[in-house]
C-alpha cells in the first residue's frame, strides 16, 4: 500500500502551496485539512476561533483528521488505496490522537522555517491566524514562543525540511525525494 504523504509544520512554512505542487507532480489527490474544517464548520477558521473558541476548533480538527485517516477510497480498477498528499494545520501534531492517526496512514513531513522568515511571510495576514494574535504580543516574539512550545510536537514528524531559503518548487523536490527515499514502496513496480 502506498502511504499518504502528510505535510505539517508551523504556520506559513508553505504546507498548502507545497502540498498542491507535490500532488500535481505525482498526480495524486490533494487534501487540505484546514479547508475540510472550514467546509465542515461552514465558517472561516478565524471565525471558528472567535465564535466557538480554540477547544471547539481542536475538536473539529481531531474529527477531520480521524475522518481523513479512515478514508480508504480505492482505485476502481486496481483496488489499491488511492495515494494522496494531505496538508494539515500547524497545530495538528500537538494532539497525540492526530499524531497516531496520521502515523498509521503515512509518512509525516514537517516543514520548518526560521522565526524571522515566518514573521516576514505573515506580516500582512497575521490577523487570519488566531494563534499569532493571541496575547497581543510583537509578532516575531509570539512566533518564537509558539515554536518553542511546539518543538516536541514537530519532532514527532518522520522528516523535517527547512523551507527558509527555498522557493516552493525546490521544497517540493526535497519533499518528494525524502518521501520516496524513506520507504520500501520506492522499489515496488506500479500496479
Ligand atoms: C493553526 C494553524 C492554522 C490553522 C489554525 C491553527 C495552529 O493553519 O489550522 O489557525 O495552531 O498552528 P496553517 O498552519 O495552515 O496556517
């Protein structure tokens, strides 16, 4: 069975952009867990946080990840599970249940970037990211704090790729190489 390629990591490390590039290159399905959450809740993420609170958001996130992990759609011709790239929100690995569900179905690749790079990338869109505006702190300070808090969670990933100095195209190359270098399926003839 081909495992899913799961992209996670801190906000603004390029998970969605790189995920859709990787999926296009491999001709695999692309799934964005934040987009699934927005579709389930029928509200943007910042509105879910503001109206329902973070704990409700995390509960919907957990349900979404569990549903994605249980989705065993198969190719109607070969009967093989359909491969997919799944990009997740930046807080997904902080939950052990999410971590176990994702590990069961695939290889977890964490995208990282230096705090100052993240700060520059989100400077005009921080308002859409409730975890960054929490506490009304200077942006880069808040990013460093949250990164430190989450270091152990991100260390649960199988592979980490630093995106600080790379264009999405090059990150996609590294992600694909790392994924196929990792498992025994790399030698399997296609079905
Ligand atoms: C979050 C990251 C966001 C989104 C939500 C919470 C986090 O996703 O899931 O705002 O806790 O890091 P991105 O990492 O795609 O911005």
